[in-house]
């Protein structure tokens, strides 16, 4: 079981990522810094996904 082996668990998680790696703390911090800065003044009404592309893999409901 991969949960018994941290290295195997990490490799399994990385293999499922579209970018082939996990998002780093520095990448999340960069997004937070952007949102807290004046540069984000025109960024409204949206969620900023800092997930390495995982959101694009989620199933979407079918249109009616």
C-alpha cells in the first residue's frame, strides 16, 4: 500500500498531476501575494485555482 511508503505515495500523487509534480508552497504564496497586492485590483468575481491544472481534470455536469 502506497500510504505505508511516503515516497511511493508522493510519486503516486505526482503521477496524477497534469504538470507531473505537486504545486509548491512558493507557488501558492505567489498567488496569495498577487491577490493581496494592488496588481490584483481588476481581479474580481473569480476563484484563482493554484492546483497545477487539476481543476481541468474534474468532470463537468452535462449541459441540458
